[in-house]
């Protein structure tokens, strides 16, 4: 009797263990493929975190509506488990751990920002969980030899080198004189490295190379130097704060430069906050709705923008577009792999070569997308003060002609 | 011309910082509380001006509306938290205000969103010496308003009944109490006045720079430094050290580069503290 009891207890314990492990390690439950994402829904990145989440959600709904994902002759739908990482890298890493080891997620979507992606990548790598991320552009993400990290966006060092190349072309192929001011964070310093490369390649000279402290709110000293040495191009990157501060102080100090190139104009809502003062600024962007890339799900950029606006009530920033593209990449990889084996899905991701409404996607060894150039748009305003961002470079995608040099403040 | 530009930029920046430090020195001196939430009060003041701007009211009116609202915010914070830590040691008050600071950051982020925002005054620019020195009028306006408020406060502290009560409490709270000063009321008013000054500074910062829920700490640190350099209860000293630090920062930026700007200010702070200690130790020897 006693032995019988022990055997029953043992068998039921094993049965319970199995059943729980089956539930907790079910990356695919019924007809659902469950993806995990830690996103900044509160904290300092919360605006962009929400853009990212909206992008993911829109793509999930669209793919599910249009027939879902076909693997092994069966149709599956996407579902995402979200956690709020509070814009905190430590929390993001904990949540990634939780998503993988407790919730049993076997495929991840990236968080917002390079810093948080850097925190999560070692975790997904450790567990061999493929992660497609759409908002971490720092070059250092792609030089660590990660095998399971794939980024649909172009790396940070490519953000502004188009601007330098355009300036050199406009200068008759001769090198230009560059003044630059970059915040001291991983992303902006990567953008800076890109400019250094471009300067060397084109024989340009860097005459001011300022590093802006993170807490700094004032660029007056840098701009006074710019005024004194009169460079051909002024490059600024310091997230939204840097973009807003630069435009405000350039207008106030009447700094005349033939070309002004910056990052984060979209996120800073430059033209809305500064109106005509932001006119002629050149901005690096991963995506713009007027680009003519196409796919079956969102058709093209303009349709995506219109659909997005209908759903969420605002024009999609590129953070949303690239997040939507991440889901398209996952769908494509699952179908090509035709299995949910992580290793095989990873290999399928590595072999991705597709076009989405957001751009072409093809991953290099390090996981960065090498098939999608950055675009530059220029803020252009009409007489009534209404401003619009128009793509001016590369020429292939341009919807307006670059205005160069920027008219002097005295002539505006 | 670059030198002149640096001096003027530094002075205009310094005056604004001095105003924030002024509030800190006042309540530090009176209540012996180091307010870590100082910068967050500044940012909250900035948001008041920003929202006026959003609703079509010129943000410059913020310098009047913001301090009035912030005064009451200050008094409420005092009644809820500060009055419980005012007689405790400094460490408790630092912890309490640090908590307030985190709470404010999160609440502002929750209420106003995480975007960096600014209010445009449309004030234009003053150009000197054939456009080689430019002074944004918004900065001149900020400096002017800061000076007006600072002078107003000095006069108020000297002439008004409450001002005298505040000074008496700062000198010796117990004696003031015995002589009939309601120190509880004085403390509440002092914290309110400090918050009001932060409100003015915040409104000015929304016109001259940018605001963001998490941007308060640099203002706390800067005002802390100014107060340390000037010493407590030395209000003209606060103004001088604010402007001095502003100019020093601009020059450090020109000569050493922007990346050394904040670092050089900290270095200066260390040097001043070492020098102070050196002077004090000599004094002690003399007293022996």
C-alpha cells in the first residue's frame, strides 16, 4: 500500500512537472506565436516607447487579419507579451530574463533605444532567443559578435554621413570644413564616428569637435565658436534636447551656416515647436512616408501613414514604422524556416532579403541592416509658416530639391 | 569679441542660476534643509509657463502666475513632509527631499509626458558690434526678471514683518520662538518663497532653454554649488558667485572644450573648499 502511494505521488509529481513545463515553455500556444517585448511605457523614453508599441501592435493586427503566419501547413497568429521597463536598462534586462525563463517566450522584439537594447542583448544571446529589434542603432551592438540579434534599422554611424557627402558633392567634390557638437552618449558618439569616417573619406576637415555634456542645456559657447570660424557644415546630435536647443540658439544668435545637419528632428517635433526657425535644417531619418518601398501588408509609406493615423491619431514617426517592419521580418523568417526551432529561425533571419514599406532588409554578419540607406529630409516652410519635412537625399528618393546654402538670417 | 560674448553669456546664465540658488540658500539657512527637489520645483514652474504658452498666453506671464501657484505647492509640500523633518538631522531631510524629487519627476512625466518642450517668447535678438556679439532678448529678459525678484526679496526680508521673522528664525529659532515668532508659519512661508523663486526661474528657463520632467537635477546641483561657494546667509554673495560661476563656465568651455565645462566647475568647487578649509585651520590656530 505504502509503495503504491509513493509510486502514485511520484508519477503525479512528474505529470504536474511536465504539464507546467509544457505550459510555461509554450512559445506557440494553440494557434498563437507569442513574442515578448520589454518596452518603455513609463520613464524618460515613454513617448518613443509608445511609438514603438503602436508600431508593433499595428503590424500584429495587420498580419493576423491578412492570414497570419503559415508554418508547417498550419496558420498561426502573432501575440505579444509586453512589460514596462520604466526606461531603465537594469529593469529591461530583468524583464527579458523573466520573459524567457518564466513566460517561456522564445522569440523577442526589441525595446526602445540603444541603451536598453544593449542591456537586453546579452540575455537573449545567453538563451539563444532570436530578437528582432527596431530601435537600437548604436554601432557597438553590432560589433560584439551577437548571433541572435537582428536590427531592421541602419546603424548610428550612417545617420549623417549622407549630409557630409552631399555637402562635398555641392562643393564640387572638394572637402568641406565641418563643425560638430555631439552629446556624450553611445548613440551620438557613434554618429560622430560616422562623421569622422566621412570626413576622412572625402578629405574634409573637422574644425570644431565639441562634446556636449548630457545635462547641458546651453550651446551658446559652441555656437559662438561656429560664428567665428564659419564652417561649411554644422552637425549636431544630442537627442531631442540637443535638436531643440540647437535650433533655438542658432536662431537667437543668428548663426549663419550653409548647411545644418542634425538627428532627432522627428522626435523633437522641430517644425511644430520652432516653426520657421527650424527651416532649412537637414535631418537624418530612418524612414519617411514619401519613400516608395512597397510590401503586401502595408502597401507603401503613404498608405502606412494614413492607416496609422486612423488608428492612433497622429502621423507615424520612423520609430513606429521600423517597429512594424520588425514583425514583417519575423513573419517572413518563420515561414521560410517552416519550423519554430530557434536555431533554424535564427538562420532564416540571418538569410533575410526582403523589401518592406519601410525599406529593404538584409542583415550583415553583426546583425545590422545593410540594405537600407538613411534619408535626409529638410524642413521647408511656406509663407504662412506651415512647415513640412521633405526628403532631399539620397537623390533617388528625393521629393524636393535641397535648398543650399541656407539663406543668411539677415536675408530671411 | 569672443571674450565679450563669453562674459555676457556667462553673466546672463549665472544670474538665472543665482535666482534658484537664492531660494536654496534662504531655506537652507532658515530651516537647515538641503532641498534635493529644488530643480524639480524649477521644472514644475517651467511647465506652468509652458502650459500657458500652449493655451495662447504669452509665456512671459509665467513669471507672475508660476510663482503664485508654486508658493502654494511649496506650502503644501512643507505641511505634508518637510515639517516632519525640519528639526531632524540633515541626512533625514536630504532623504525626504530626494523622495519628493523622485515623486515629482514621475508625476510630471505621467502628467506632461516625456517629451522635451519649450515655450517661444518671440523676443528676438540684440546684436552688438556689427553682429559679432549676439544677445538673445529672452536671456536679457530672464536676467532682468531674476534681478528684479532678487532685489525685491532682499527688500522684503529687510522691511516686512515676515521678512524680519524669517531672519530672526534663521539666527536663532528658539530665541525667535520665545520672543513670539510663530516659527512654524515662518518655515512654511520660507519653503513657499523658495518654491515661488523656483517657479520664476522655471518660467524663465522654459523661455530660454528647454524643459523635461527629468531635467531638474542639474539645477539642484548647480544651485547647491553656488550656495556652497557663497556661504549661507550671504544673499549678495549668492548673486556674485552665481554670475562668477556662469562666466567661469563659459570660459572653460571656450578654452578647454565643452566636455570639460561641468568638470571644471566641480574642480573649482573642490579648490574653493580646500582653500576655505585652509583658511579655517589657520583661524583655529590663531584662536588657540
